[in-house]
C-alpha cells in the first residue's frame, strides 16, 4: 500500500490541490460565526419548538435592558429631553420593534379612554408633575423609575428577524451606539441575555483565535528547537494545515458556520496531527543508518507505523463519533467533523510523508536523548515498583474521590473577566435598579376561563405577591399588571379591590384592544390563543440555580394559578437551564460509548482480549485526572468542558496503541515480556515524551487568556497531558509487568531503542 501511494503521489497531490481550490468558498464561509439556537439544539427538541412557539406569539424575548442612573435625581428637564430623544432614535432603528420607557410612556386618564392619555414627559413637564402622575399609578411607575427616581429603565424589544442570531452582534452594536450618543458609560448600563451572549461570543472568538495562534507558534517553536530541522517542521505543519483547511472547507460547504464548539476543531487536529507526524519522525530517526537511502528508510518507516496509525485513527474517530449520542446538535456536529479532521491527519501523514520525508535528513538527537532518558527512567521504575504502584493507587483513589465532587453547571457571565464592560454594566444595573434578568412564564386559562376573568387575574396577582417573596426576585410584570395598571388610573388606591369586579376588568380589557394600547397588550396577551405572559425579573443565576429557582416559582404558580390556569416556563431561560441536563447526558453517553468503541477496535486490532483490556484501562487514568481535578477545584462540567474528556481519551489511546503494537511485535520475535517492555519503551517512549512536552507548552499558553472557557480548556488539557504521560510511562508498564510476564524472566541489557 505504501508503494502504491508513492507511485501515485503526484496524482493525489493534484486531487488535493483541486479540492483545496473547490473548497475555498466553503472554508471562507465556515469562518463566519453562527451561535444560533439551531446549532445547539436538535430540530425536533421539544424545548426548541416551545421557544419558537413563544416567540411567534409574543415576539423576540431577547430584550435589551437599559438603565440610566444619576446619583442625585433624574427628575430634571434636561433628562426628560434626552429620554425623549433617545427613545425616538432607538425606535427609528430598523432592528428595533418597540421601546418601553420614560421617554414615550403615556399616562392614562381616569376614564380609561385613549383620548385622555397624555405623555408622561411632555414638553414643559416638571419633576412635581411626574411624581404626582406616578404616585397613584405604582404599577406604571415601578416599570419606569426606581423608588428614589435615581434610576430609569428602558426595555428595548428587538425585532424577531429570521437571521437574528447571526446578526445579534450587529443589532446590539447599533443600540449601544445610540445609547452612547446620549449618555456616558458611567451613566447608562446595558443588560440582558443577548448582551451577555454577544460579549461572551465576541471575546471567545478573539481569545480562541489569539491563543490558538500563540499555541501553534509555541508548539512548533518547541518542535523546531527539539529537532532543529525546518523541513520536518514543514512536514508537520503541512499535515495540520491541510487537514484543518479541508475539514473547514467541507464544514462550510455543507452550510455549517463556526460556533463555540467547532472553534475547538483546530485544537483536535493539531493534537492528532503532531502525534501522527512524530510517530513517523521518531520511527525514521530510529530506523535510519548512516549511508542508507533516504527513500528506502522513509517507505520502510511508513510501513512500520501504518497499522498502529490506522488503528489509532479508527479508535479516535470512533471516540468522537460517540458524541452522536449527545442530545445536543452542537456536540454531534463537533464529533462528526473532528472525526473527519482526524481522518485527514492520517491521509496527509502518509501523502506528505512520501512527498517530503525522502528529501529530509533524520534528526536523531532529540529522539536518542529521549530514548536514553526513558530507558533510565524505566530501570528506576523497576527498582521501585512497590513505591510507584502505591503512588499510582493513591492518585487513582484521590482523583476518584474528586469525581464524586464534580457537578454539572454553567454560568455564562462567570466566563467573562471582572473588568469587562458587560460584567460592569450587569453589576451596576443590579446595584441601581435591582434584579433584572427575565424569566418568562406562559399562562393558559383552563376551560371556562379567560385571561381577564376575575379569578384568573386575582390568582395572577396573588402569584405576583408570592413570587416576590423569593430571594433574588425583583419586579414582576405580566398580563395581570395591565389590568391592575388600568384600574389604578381609574380608581387610584382602590384598584386592587376592583380586581374582583368583572365589569371593571371587562372595561380595561376593551381599552387594551384599542389602537392606543394594543402594542403594549400584544407583548403580554396573545388573543388568538388566549394565553398570557408573566415576566419575572431576577438575579442572574447559573443553570443549576435557575433550575432550582424555576421549581420554586412553578410550585407557587400551581398553588395560586393552578385551579384556573396552567403555567409553564417559556422563553430562553428554560433552554439555558436545560443545558445542565444535556451536558450530563452528553458527557456520560459519549464517554461510555467512546470507551466501548475504543476497546472493541483495540481488541480487533490486537486480537488479544487480555492485552486489549490492559491497553485501554490505563488510558482512563488521564480522564480520571481531568474529572477528579475539576471536582477538587470546583470547576463545573459545562458546555465549555463537556468534550475535553473525549479529546483526552482519544489522544491517550493513540500512544497506547503504538506502544502495544510494538510490544506485540517484540513478543512475537521471541523477546521475553521484560525485554519487550524495555525495548518498546525506549522505542515508543521518545514520541510519548516529546509530544507531551510540545503539547503541554502549547496548551499552557491559554492560561493567559481573558475568557474563562479558553483558560479552563488550556489548563485542563495541559494537566491531562501530564496525567497521560504518567499513565503511559508508569501505570501502563506496571500493569504490563504485573499481568503479562514470565516467571523468572529478567530483562537483558539493551543498548539501543530498537
């Protein structure tokens, strides 16, 4: 097969070049960012369908919360003028559906007729008039100003555009520019789910691009320092670059765009690309002899490592395809294209191998030095087997206990640095206005009831009173607030009692259907289905905390609204809270299937059940290290870390299969188990050590990132690499020595690594 590949190498190169040209539009399209919900959730996911239904009824729930603060007071004519101008400019934006705030608020008259409604901040309006107008209308006033009139809130409803997720950053930037034109960042604060999401997305793209580039430079710099051979560096770079390009070319051509998971694809490809190339390079360094033909050495090298490289490709591909068991579309897509990139790594390891390696000189210095070091370490290990066995068991126990402390959660705001504007604005809003993140509820009256029935409205008002007793809950506004606000305009302090009057509620309901109030009513009442909306403002929570809070809220809803209506969570927050369940299922399913598939393929490759078990089990150690450290350090398992275990298991198995393949060859050649272990370690060990050094330094550079997701990914991957190195050089040899040995056999002195 290697000979055939050599004969047709130029034809294959032409095919690759043609593919690169044809896939250029796809590669370019793939770099666009798409973090829409469709990339995260499966199309038939009930949560996604429910969210789409909610947006169809009530519009885009991704509201921008703008809070303007003055430590003295906002009840000044200058502020009134700026509020009106700000509102007009925001409403003029083509991407804004509506603005609700002091700048366009209207005060209904006592007779509830549209003609009697007047602007709250009309020309010439003074502070006393505003206070008087809102004094008897606390429902309206509570939505516009804080109790001390030092803070004002504007709700900017964005249009429900079909491509909104892709245009989020652009839309929010337009809103930010308008706000900045009227108020300084020290006075005006923006918040909301979209604001956090856009800030996280922008910073993640910046950090991953920057630190992935730095990681590449550092890894390849260390590679060049170790081998001191530019052509070997070009060989490795070619494998990684072509594999990445073609993977993203196909990815983009199929309509996919970059998201928070697929930005990890280059990391996976560089991991496997470097490991494949270094197995070839180190095999050639050990095989080459002075004066031997470079072409013959190259072809023999490629023959020697073909079967283990093929096996590692298959096991690693199987490991990533195990992500197809995840209930999250984003992880399924990541698994498929990671598998494709790994296939390309093997392809170009061999194609570029027959093209470039015959024109390079062997670089045995680093390989020979590492081989000597590994041999000496193995002798040291043998002399202290009990000590290292005890240490290994202690580490396994410690990390196993750590996994019991592991929890699943995600808190997106926590990924941003403390000095980021999104974080500062969030803290300022909660300090000056109070809890503001919306939790939506959908209310469906039971048969025989409507939203404006006295029983339903009174139950909703009772629910509002109950839910506001929960810690972290601020203002609550919903369909019932429209009726209460209308009654406050008519009856002042008697409004609450009039909630029991069906006639009074019918009058308010008729008024809400008029053109004057219909736009506001449509935000909380969907007439065709007869359903209502209640928005609870709360503190920003992690997904796990939000789930617990929703359980409490729904319990209160059943106790108050239950007899007359059904209540269910709606909007974006339930999907955010459900990520915990999805991540747990993804991690469990993918790891289980990954392990089973890797074991099955390893067994098929080795054809020895006992050796297959001995090969795969030690590879769980770095995974245990990873999950145990996360448990001890309090790092939650979330969307940013859900795939790391599968990645770690994949690249660990790569080295083990090369090890066991070489070990089996030596055993079949008649060497004793001890001799086979020593010669295998000195032969394969250099690759294990050198790749670990390169990858550790590359991923450690991500510790300098400002985004927590990047920092955690780099730190955890670097620590897992240390665990993998310990597993390969200590645990694996000890396991083989214990369970695959001949009584009385002793290793013979071996001079080289062959």
